[in-house]
C-alpha cells in the first residue's frame, strides 16, 4: 500500500472495481470485441489512477487469415511447353503441422497442379513439396515485404523468394530452408482510451534485413502474454508483474472507455467473434484539494 498523508480521511479516496465485458459493449452491431466503446452508466470523477487487475482473453483467434495475408502461395510450372502459374490458398483457421499438410493437399487437389504433393518431417521440422515434373514455389505471392511474418511461406519454413526445384528428374522437390512456425503470437496489446503504459516499436526492414522501410511506435495500457495454447482461455491476474496502470497528473473524469486489442504490429485483431473481458481498479479522489498530495504519495510507493 502506498504512503498516505496523515490528514487524509477515510472518505477522501474511493476505490472502484469496474468489469468490462465486450458482450455488453456499446452498439454491438457496428463494433467488434477487439474495437469498441464501453459507456459507464455512472461516471467516476476526479480519477487518480486506473489499473488493470485481471484480463480474460480467449486464445482461439485465427493465426492464418486472408486479412493477415498468410494463407496463399503460388506455384510455377510448365503446361504444354509454356510457363504457367497457379495460386494455392488454404482456409482461414489455426493449424498444426499435420493439419497444414492436409489443408495444402486438399487445396492442391482442386487445381491443375494436383500432381504436387506435400509432406512434413517431424524430426527435421521441414515441409517438402514433391512432383514428377519441374516446378517452383513463389513465397512472395501476396504477403508483406518484410523478413518475418511475410506470408504462408514464413510459417512453412520457406524464405521469401522463388524456390526452384533442383534436379533433372524423375522427381523434383522443394524443402523448408528455415524453421517452420505454428505457435502464433506470443503476446497482444490491450489499449484503453489514450492511457499509455507500454510502448511498442515496430521496425520493418526489407527481406535482406539491411534497409529499414518503415518505423513507428504505438502505445497501449497492457501487454498480454499468451502462455496458453490455442483454444484455451488466457488469464492475466497481475501475476505476470507487467505494469498495467496509469497515474494522472491532474483530476480526470472517466465516463467512456475506448477498447482495442492490437497484434504485435499494431493492427486491430479479428477475434473471430470471441469475447474478451477485463477489470480495472479506479481510484477516485473525493477531496479534490488533496489530489496532488495523494498523487505524490502514490508516486513515493515506486521510489
């Protein structure tokens, strides 16, 4: 507990615990569980501090989506003696390596390149595409011009380039040249109004990792670490020791909350109709003339 001045009376400060549940957000028909407003029926005046005390986050949103541009590849091949190309796309969803083999096999079966097969080696962690004719896989099809998270090829362990199958027959193959990745995001961010507690710096370099193409910062109130695997609820009850609070330099009224959930790149997430909830502790100063004294006493707690 922070040190309070001796002149402070028991009713000079009041603690509110407010639960925010996206199921009860404003205008649910025109908002989402990752981008919404939440109006307090009774505003809290002269707020000194806002702190997140618990977060309940469903870790079942899709890692692979068309919006994330990580569900497609392109195959180059020869057809009737002429060069041809064919796009391959898998459905939005979450995949294990075995699931990915099944999804790619099903996608290939409906295209002119159904002769192309795919397998995964659990020992090496590599995907291998095999065929009885020449082909190449283009991982720059769609996706992003960056060294990580650039598209489906990144998750299959294929670097961002055109992978040509070597050899002269009777079989041709392309295998992963880096590690496959299916763990999903290790963390997400929870934004509340313009309250700033954690800053994320995003730097985008070219594929070679030498030239910086873009850089930007964004702020959030909380970094939510996703310890649980997919299809489990992630609970954060302050045990992670990540600070999730803001102390205001002057009295602030709290009447409406703007809530956003962002991925590591600062993009609003699609939570696939799942709902989030969190609780905030709000300290209200009843005696406004003591605001600065109480605020300074609170600051001493961290010295």
